[in-house]
């Protein structure tokens, strides 16, 4: 497969199909992207510490995507597949940092492009061997929902790391994900699929997303605006709270000094 490696000289276009791969650290995001590319393009983490700390991407040229049974509206268009940092297990990057990093990458890469022409979709990956649905998973999915807005059909929810626990536990975890945590997304059109670590499986996941009418990127750009507004509001509230606590500390100090 012929690939263009993203660097500072790479030129993005308003006809790109942008696919964001999002999930917790260790969910298999970089492995998934590498299987799609057919090459070890993204560094894979070993253990609990993440390797991906910056948004990274690779481009699949139009002539190399015949293997995808995508809709005719996407034929001849490049796919930009984007690997993102995990939303957990890193003391250096907060959820806010990662969210804004993804938003900034999208805004910067397509700053001068007509946003409505840019197709966009999200592949969210979750480790099926995790028997508990942690708060980090809830926050990551909340980010995905905020980013996709009313276009949940542009999101594929993928389960990874099969075979690492018993089949009974996998079935329980899958049932909990589909019937509880992911129900709101699937009701609005998101598709659920399995990624078993093989290239064939990765391509199938991508194919499912490309069938979900990923035409038009307005929802993603609106999602970025929502995310920025939330964090700016939270930051303002945090600053006010810190100032109030500082004033309270000063008042208490004054009482003690001049009592």
C-alpha cells in the first residue's frame, strides 16, 4: 500500500475523509491504525504507559483503497487516519489537554479549507477484557459524543483485545457495553463491531464506518466548538473558584492576625 507520511510539509485538502481513532491507553488504537496501513507506522505502547502523546496521522491515497467497499461518493478521495493519545494513564496530559490537542490539530490542519466538504468519522476502541467500565471510559465516550453531536451514525464502537479472558466474561462485558454504556449511541445510529487484531478485521471496521454516510464534516466542527466552550467555561469557573478560595484565605488570615 502506498502511503504518504504526515509531516510539516503535508498538504491537507477539503476533500479528505478524516477518520479519528479514539480510546483509552492500551485499547489498541495504534495497533489498529498499523493494521489498516499494513505497516508499523505508529509506535505501539508496551505496558500501561502510553506511547502516543501527540496526534499523529497517515494518508491513504485514493488508488490504494480499492479493498474498501465504500460508497461511490467517497471514491477518489484520500483517507486521513488519525491516531490520538489515550485519555488516561498519563500524568503529563489531562483530558482537557488531549481534547484540545485533537481539536487544535483538526482546526490547524484544515484552517483554510471549506469545512462542509471535509468528511469525518470516529472509530472508538474499547478493551473487551476490562470487566469494569471505568470513569475514564465514560469521559472518553462523552468526548466522542460531544465531538460527533447529532451524527452518531458517523461513529463506530469497536471492541478489542479478544481472547485475553474467558469467553463467558467477554460475553458479559459485551452485553454490558451494548445494552448499557453504548445504548444511547447505538440508538442514534452508531455501529458496534469487533477488532480481533488482524488486518482483515481492521479493514472491516473501517468499511463499516465508510458505509455510514460520512459525507460532510459540519458536525465535527460544531463538536469542536462545543468542546472548546465547555473547557473555557470550566476554566473560567475554576479561576473564579480559586479566586474566591484565595479571598476566603485572606479574610481568615486577617481575622487571625488582627483578632
